[in-house]
C-alpha cells in the first residue's frame, strides 16, 4: 500500500526517537553525541549513518516510521518556523527532488490560477 | 440522558498555527473565517463538552504498542506537549476535562465489546492543540480527547471507523447525565507527513471527498472512499479522515463545507466542515 506500510515496527530508531523527543537531556545528547546514543539504543551502523547524514530517503528505506523522520530533522535543526523553507525541509528537497518538483509546480499552478 | 448537539470536522495541520502566515493571504482569510464560523455555530449549540476525535502521532504510545483508540480521562488537559509547543508556536493552554463522562466511555465501551485504552495524563501535539486554539481558545468548553491509530500498520478501515462512531454515539447518548455534547473530528485532508510526497496536496481527492460529505450519502462514501484511496492521496496522513468518518456516524444529511484550501504551504489539504443534522 502506501509509504507508511514500509515502516519496520521493530526498528530500534523508532523506539529511540519516542524516548528522545520528550526529554530535554536526550535531545541535547542527540546533537552532541548521536553515535553514543545510537549505540545505547542498539541502532545498526546503517541506521546511525542515515541519521547522521540527515537523509530521509535512507531512513525510510531502513524502516524509520515516516512521522519520526521530520522529528529527527527538527532535533538537528530546531522545531520553530517549520515552513517549507526550513532547513529540515531542505533535506526532503534533496532526498526527493522529483516529488518536490511536482509539489512546487502544483503550488505555482494553484497560485497562478487565482 | 446526554445528547449530541453538534458535529464538525477540521484540519489540524501544524502550519495553521506554527507558520500560518507562510500561506497566501487568501488562504489565511479563508481559514480564519471558516474557523470563526465553526466557533459561532459551536457556541450557538451550547455544548457542555467537546469530544474530539483525532489521531495519536506516535506521541502518547510508542510504536511497539499502538491501541486502536485511547480516551483521555483527566480532570484537566494541558498542552501542547514539551518540544511541540515551539513547533506549533503556541503558549501552554489548560482545558477542563470531564472525567466522569470519559470514564463512562471507557467502561461502557467495554460492555459493548469496544476495547478503548485510556490515559490519565495525555500529551497533545497538533491533533488536539490546533483545533483547541481555533475552537475553544478561552477554554469555555470541557474537553474529552479520543485519539486513534491511523498511521501504524495495520490501519483500520473506514467501515471500522464508522462502526466505532456508531458505538460511540450509543455510548455517549446512554450516559445517565444531561450533558450537551459536541463531537469534533480533527485531521486530514490529503497529506503525507514525513513521506516522500511531504509537500504534496491532492486537490482532486479532497474535493471529491468533500463532495461526498455534501451529498450526505453515508453508504456511498463508505463504498467509494476506501483506505487504499486515502493512502493513494497521501500515505500516513490522509487516513486521518477516519476521524471524520467516525463523526459522520453521528450525523445524517448533507454537510456544509465552510472552506477548502489545497495549501502546499501548510503541507496539507485544509478544510472545515459542519453537519446540520444529528442522527436520530
């Protein structure tokens, strides 16, 4: 079915983000010591590297739930002013250029039509 | 007995508070007018309590244990959750709960074969916070939040949501009190939060879905609007419309569509709907 069906419900990253997100100390460690944190939560090397490289495509290929991917990026770049110009969204534009181009063309079309 | 006095639905996209001004002036105006009209109609219906059906974005429950539905039974609800307040650009709010009715929902659900999880302390992200900001800004109405899973497989079907809505209607109306209850669905329309099509909005699907609501033919909607069709219009997000399908079961006849905006800037098809007639 859809993209959400690709998630691996047993992937350690999915457990880690649930814990990190609501804990200020873990949020700080996510930025300062991601590798150590990943080791503690049992992430594979590939999971850690996809997070480190801020790559949404690789994260989802490994089974990170799609809800958690923008949250991971907001942990790196900050949560406020999360418009389409936010650094977290720039990672999506890099990872999914075709899908992004289609959406931006749609927006242009919609705005031109008014 | 308690009675249902209003039924409504609206998008809960975080952009509606977090980066509202990044959409066009036209969309901002439409959203403000439509939510003001919803608030006006809500006040006219004089509810004592709002039962809000939203989804848990993996906030309250970890991915290894995602109940189908969860009821917030607290005396008071406080949101947004830590870290999400900054994202939503919202100050903390406090809304009185209705613990007696919420606990009734859980226990009467069990008597009717409907398994409902509950939380004494629930956390809130956009799902409850954005509609609260627009519809209950002064916290004049008490709140019972009910969250569902529509994003961790297996995702329930629209038929199941409608069935749960029918049971919820019976549960609420059987409550031995005299509460006036408004039911509000939050979520949708088309979007794919965090997926490859994160920026995409499926205007064609959204207008088709809203037309089905305007027709008020529940059987046709359940026949045509399958989970597969929702997923095709934006995976992991469009199925938030299951909350709308649940609330549909409280209603009869056509819905008024107050506004629709294919808002790429808010990363969601954005709409506001009010039903005029409650199911007998």
